[in-house]
C-alpha cells in the first residue's frame, strides 16, 4: 500500500510539471504586463518595487543581488526553499498564502491557464536575462 502512495505522489508531481510545460509564452508575455509595474525581465532588467525575475525558475528564494527582501522570504531562503514551478504557481495564485508577511501586494492570478502562461514566459529567461 505504501508503494501505491509513492507512485501516486510521483504521478501527481510529474503531471503538474507537465501542466506548466503547456504554458503559452506569447500569452504569458501579455499576462506579465500585470507584473511590469513591479518586476522586470530581459537583458536590461533592473530591480523595481520587486526583484527582477531573470532565471527565477528553480532559483532559490532571495537570490537577486541588490534587492531588499522581506524577513519571511529570507527565512525561506535559509530553509533552502526554491521557486520551482509548483511553488511559483502557488505564489502566483495567492502570494500571502505562500509568504504571509511578504512584500508582494498583488492579490494573485485566479486563472490556472494564466499562471501556466506566465511561468512559461518566465522560464525562457536565463539569469543574465538572455533567452534560452
């Protein structure tokens, strides 16, 4: 019975990763316009109210140099948390649920497809801002 639980958990994990791979980069660029007031991506991206998001997928929390993170986010960094697709999806759904006393004021994206698209859009940027 234990094996079934492990197999079921692995299947769920793999299927959720596949869902993020199905995001539409072009649609994600349009949805990202909601984020541009506070965040930037690309080769000339700079920190704004929020950190630049180059190379965010699978990066550890609090890794962007020159950005002053909230204490709760820095605590997550100390715990070794990373922005994998599932964590980023949860954060984009409701930021205050993932980091209760974090700085992000955005309420979140309710539509799963929009979150998938934004994650696909962000995934194309390397840490230096160049596209993969």
